[in-house]
C-alpha cells in the first residue's frame, strides 16, 4: 500500500499571511494532483504536476514538485478567507492508473 | 447544469433500510468512480467503472452494490448498512485521470 503523508493536518491563519503545505511519499510518483474541497462540496482539481522540479502557479497558489518526484508543496501568498478548505494531494505510482489520496490539510483563513 | 450531479445530498437510514445513491455526469467521460470520505481518513476508492464495466472493487463489503447502466450514470445501492458506514460518498468521473467530483451524498446510518 502506497502511503501519502500530508502536513500539517490543520492550519489556522489570519488573512494576508503566507503558508505552505506539504505532501510526501517514500515512493516515486508518476504524477501528482492537488485538489481543494470546500465545506459541503466535492474536491475540485487545482493542478497536476508530472515533471520533477516542476513549478506551476495559479494566481496566489504556487505548486512545486520535488526533483525526485517523491514530494510536493503548495504555497499560498496573502491568504484570503476564500482559500479556506481541505487541500488534498493525490498521487499515481508506477503502472497504477488510480489515484491514492492523502488525508489532507484543513486550512482556515480568518478575516 | 453542473458536470457531476449526485442525489440525494443528504440521506438518513436505519440499518435495515434499502436505499440508493445516484450519480450523473454530463461531461462525456468514460470512467466513473465511487469514493468514501470519512473524518480523519483519506478518500477511500470503492469502485471504478470504465465504459460501464467494473474494473476495480476495492474490497468493499457486499452491503454496497454498484450499478452502471451506461457511461453517464452510476448508482450505489445500500442494504443492511452499519453505523460505521456513515460518511460522505463522492462520485467522480474522468477521461484523463484528472477527477471531476460531484458534491457528495452525506449518509447517516442510525
């Protein structure tokens, strides 16, 4: 069973602060996805990373894929209350075609 | 019209009831999934259907019975559930491996 660890589990910050959340595995990912799930909703895909060292930006969100493709990070600049939600990473290993999800990081941004 | 629609959004049932969850996708995808989301646990993959054929059953108890009559519709039939089956059940569809989720059906088993 492939394990995917996310940290921190919970993060509570004030509007305007910066933050980084992490996703780690002991195995090499074929690809990795980040999703955000708002309360009462299903997860929504934010980004897919495939290449080691890859950096992708989505407005105030910056996603980085580790050089060895075993880890990823999500950095949010100047967080806003609308960023509140559960951030999930999900990875694919080897020849598997289905995703394995981490437990997620619950982010709360207060005004 | 949202991409993936799940009904009902909320369901309360007793352990002896029979109920069904429905998922419909309007995205033209060929693969559909059922996931279970419980507190403090990762999303658990339950079933995968590709072109209406079940391609994965992740050791799910037989009290959960999926049905996929066509590529746009997916059902999860529920029978003799246990309180620990209370969770958010999410449907997703895809053609590329990037999942499009519905809003989920919140199930409470009394």
